[in-house]
C-alpha cells in the first residue's frame, strides 16, 4: 500500500522565542499564544517540514510509521490548498489556528505524525502519541487509579448447584479470559516503584491512554482573542477546522487483527456480545468496560439488570393476562351486554347532538369481552405487585451498582471536572472570588444569568404548552371524527351487521386517534430534541455534567408530557365530565365531550398504550439499525474507485458514524420513557413488561451491534453510577403508585362492581337475596326521557322512534319523574367514597411496603462493604510498608554515610 507521510506539521511558519519563564511563544492571528514547555522536548524540537515520503504499512497497524509508537488518538482535517471552493482568507485563518494548536500539542509533550488519505488526497490524518513521561504526568493530574499488586480478594459470586445451567448463559471464558484483579491506588510519579509495572507499553491500557490524550486535547489553547483563550478539540471540530477526532478501534469487527500482540477486543465483543447468536448470553461487562470505559459499561450493566428484573414482571403480567383471558367467558356483566334479551333490549342514548343515532348496547359485545381480559381481579393484583417490583428493582440495582463500583475501582473516584470550552470562551466578565479573593472570569453577571434562566424557562414552558395544544387538537379530532364514524359506519340499530360487530364508532375513533397521536409525538420529539439542545447551549452550563443534567431535565420533562399526556387524558379525563343527554358539557362551547364505552375507558387506554409503546419500540429499533447502516453504506459507495487500495485502520474508522457526546443520553432517555410506560399505566396493560422485555433483549444487542460495527470508538469515560436518571426513576416509581391506584379506581369498573356485589345486589338496594353480579349492567345505566332533549324541533333525528320513549346512558343518576331527576343518586356517592377509600388504602399499603423494603435492603451489601474496607486497608498497608522500606533504606544509607564521616574524622588525625 502506497501512502504519503509527513512529520509533525505542513508548511508551518513559527517564531520561537524563549521568554523569562521558558515558555514557547507562537504567533497566531496577530495574537500571542503561550504554551508551557513540557519536560524534555528532544525528538520534538525540529519543527522543519520534510517532504512527503512513500512507505508500506499494514492496514490494521495501530502504530506510527516506525512501528514502535502507539496511535492514541487521530485528528482529521481537510487540506485547504486542495479544497474545491477555496476561500483564501477563511482557509488561511483555519490553517493558522490548526498549526498553532498542533504546535502547542507538541509543547505539551505529545508526538504527532500526519498521513494523507489513500482514497481522498484532501484528507489529512494527524496521528497522536503520548510518550511515557506524558502519560505518567497526566495520570497523576487526573488521579487515575493504577495497579499496585495482584489482588486475590475479589471473587465473583459463585453459582453453586446452578453452575451447570448458567454455564450455557455465561460468556465463554476460554474466548474472553477474566481480567486479573489488582490492588489499585491513584498514580503518583514519586511512588512509581510501588506500582505494578512489568512493561511500560502495557501499564497504561489503550482506553486509559485515550482518556489522557483526550484530556490534553480538550485543554490545549489555539487562540487568544480579547484576552479570552480559545481551546479544546471539541471547539475546533465544531468550527470545521478539524473534521473529526477519535481514538482507534483495535481491529476490524469481523475478524481478528493480523498483529499477534493485538488482543482484538473489538472482534471479541462482536463475536460474544453483538452477534445475534449470543442473544441468550450474559454480557461481557468487564470487557465492555475495559474497551469503552466505565460510563458505557455502567449503562449496559443497568440495561441488562433492568431486563433481568423485567423477566419476573413479565411472568406475573402474563399470568394476570391469562387469568383474565381464561375467565372472560365467565364474566357476568359481559354476558349481560351480549345477551340479546338484556343488552339487545337496552336502547342507548346518542353520543352526539344531531347526527349520531340511537344504538343497542349489545353492539359493544366484542369490546366488552376484550375488556374482561384487562379489567379483572388480576389487574388489581398486578398493580400492587408492580408497586413492590419497582422498589425491589431500584434497591437491588443500587446494590449491584455498588458491586460494580468496587469491581471497577470507582468507589473513590476523584473527578475534578473542568469547565466546558464553550463556557470558557464566553468568560468576558471579571469578578472577585469570595473564597480566594482573587480575580476570575465568568461569562455573564448575576443579572445576565437571571435573564438567561428566565428566557430558557419561558422557552421550555412554551414548548410544553405546544404539546398540550397538540393533545387538545387530538381531543377535538376525537370529537369530530366520532360523528363521522357514527354516520358512515353501518347503522343497524340491533348491532347485527358484521362490521358494526367488531368496529364500533368508539373503537374506530380510538384506533385512528392513537395512530395520529403517535405520529405527532414522534414529530414533536424530533423537533424538540434540537430545540432543547439550543436552549441548553444558550443557558451555558459550566461543566459537561451540568450540561447533561440540565438537558436531561428539559428532555425528560418534554418527553413526559409528550408521551404520557394522551394516556393521562384517556385515563383520568375522558368520560368524566360529560353531563347527561339532556344537558351535555361542551368543549369550547362547540364540541360535546366524548364519552367512554359502557364498560369504561380502560380498553381505550390499553389500545393507546399498545400503539404508542409498540410503535415507539419498532421505530427506535429500525432507526438505530437502518440509519447508521445506510449512512455507512452511502459513504462506502462514494469511496468506491477503480483502484484496489488497502484502507488503513484510521481511515476505516473515520468513515464510521460519530457517536457524539450525547449518544448515551438518548439511549438512557429511550429506556426511561419505556420504564414510565411499564410502571405508570401497567394496571391497564399487564403485557407491558413482556413487550418491554422483548424490546430490551433486542435493544441490548442492537446497541452492541451499532457500537462495535457502525460507530467510531468513543472516548472512554469514568462514571460511578447512572447519574440523574436514578432520581428520575425514583420519582416515576412514586408517581406510579398514584396513577395505578387512580386507574383502578376511576378508569376501570372494578370499584363499582365491588360496591354492587357487596352492597347493591342485595336488599335494601338490590332484588337478590345473595351476593351476585346479576343485574349489574342495568344498575349502572341511568334512564333518560327522550322528550327531555333540549332540541325538540322536527329536524332532530332523536324524535320519531315509535314506541321508544326512554334511552339509557352511563352514569348513576335519578330517573325522570324523581323529585331530584337527573341528579346523582345514592349509588354514585357510595362508589365515589369507595374509590377514594381504595386509593388511600392502596397508596398507604404500597408506600409502607416500599419504605420497609428500602429500609431493609441496604444500598451496599455487607459483603461489598467488607471487601472495600479490606482492600483499602491492604492498599494503605502496602503503600505504608513500601514507604517505610524506602525510608529505612534511605536512613541506613544516611547512617552509613555519617558513620563513614565519623570514622574518617577519627582515623585521619591518628594517621597524620
């Protein structure tokens, strides 16, 4: 393979001056850049520009041309002299900024080598290597924990008698060998001899080397403008000076590296983690953490643990579903609806003013049978179970997270986060720090900060109002289209038409509205993602953690309203404020409020959840698979040429898709929204955990596939936990108890049925002498006199029904002729009291159990606490013994030297 290489920089014009502090001063855009000298710069003081040279190199090489220095990072830019639209002034400024930046990288001790692309001579790849001295210095600055000596204390939890069974599910240890465990401590150059350094080349693994280099790249200056320093590779990439910056994958994903010294970890991850044949196996979390860093490792650990816990919820949910499905034939009230002598004889009042006809109750026979599946005693049991399950999940995850902190050495993670380059670039105001009493720069004053917060809050509030407006639009659609379906669908009053039997106006309205709602949700979601990033950028958080937390709260608040608002409307508002046929309630003075089916709105809520949750899962998985695959396919198609040139490792990785700093944020957000569906509305849809389980099993492998095959390698990052998502899940868990209790009380018909069974089926209210559900449907439908309609003119289609003078509607009101006709009857108030009592009792019981579980299960297990204390003790003992040993050795040498002086002073006079 023929390639072109240069050393360090192209056509660079530098002016080197040694100031009083020994700093290298570079002129850049008529501004002075001061870069502190770093250690010994032998091998890097030659800033000459050699000519391009041809050489042969292995395609999977991870080293410089000399084959000795490892490539720790790659920077990519487009040569301005070869651009088609060459804007001389702009290109010259970009070139000089880049040259100043690369020069300062060299001043900080990094070594650079540039290579032209083999497929596009406009692209230049700058390979970055960090020498041993640089790695040691910044490992101490970053408090990186490195091995002291092998540790035999850390043991994985044994599987005992289940070992033969779990062996099939575990990763093959002959392929992915377990990592050797070490006692670790924050690295210090002064104690270098205490650390377990067998080989300098392997002491810092590739992930750690990339972290250190990225730390340097993010903080090196390239320009000073108006006394404000501009620095960082992220800013250079976003401004187009560089096209990309990334660490290298160690090999191709579909076969091992030809270099025998390369561990081919990417290939192992693809084979044992991302490949479809490994879908039933546990994840190799230690290798994921080693290759991608703790931040990605903790995400997959959380997602895997969440999926395991969903297995239990799915089993119980399926059991509750089967309980309702097998018992639907014994559902008394459904039988009454379907009975031609009962439901077939009940004439229901029209559900809109002029165009809707009267209808027989038995046309809802099929929907009532489906409702029996979900509105059963199993629903109550499952709602209580999920209230306990979510607490168990969160508490046991804390324990698992603590174990990972111990195993991955993040227990005492010292993370001194630096300000973001975007924040530093705006620091134009000088203030006095109250603590240090020294001058410091901030981007805006207190008044300016308040103005920014107010504007950001107003923007977020505006978009939430926009979502609410879209929900109102869906409601108006429901009200309008219900009339259309009522007039276009067959109008056989007896409900014998086969279409009318399965597709009622209510069902048609519900399905179409749910589909439209899903489409609007996805559109608003796409738009708001960009808006939320713009708002957060304008807000200008100081650190990357502050930025992600701010964006998390904005995005989750928006997604919460966007995804859940339609479900909240159906569950708690639809059919609740409709009045009665003679005096209906109108929206905006025009649209009559829509009513629920005689069995309630639970089935419609189930339909809404199924469409939104299922559609979202399908859409996200298709998008995650197809989008990067198609983008990479297009990129490969554009690069195809007549030559059979072998592409080097860095160029292969460049043409992969960038993950982005917020890539993991969107993965968390997707799962947290699903977590909300599984917990907040699970009382209406017990199969939600099963759908989530199937989706997550695929999600883990899809995410693994795209990380290992379609995306560039991300910069490894440290992380102790899942961050702000933990309190968000805890908030959802608390809210879920209330929503499920209210769904059972106000959306389902369970409480009215229980009240009827225990009170109103027997005297003095009922006609039966024993507890029964017979007559329940008749009891829940109130009577209305057709002549009491407000519109009684000849155009009213309600008139002229022959012998029919009465119709029924869903409510608990007194009949016509009663002293308080059409007012709520005693049964209504009994039901309301029972619903409120149920909510209070269910909430208190579940909250009490949740509190007890949280108290009984410590966040860190006793075993893990003991291991942490034991390792800390042994580490301190090891460092102390080493320190005492060195001190004793130095004291011995000092004493020997002093004794020699004494002897010499005593013997010499005698000899003289």
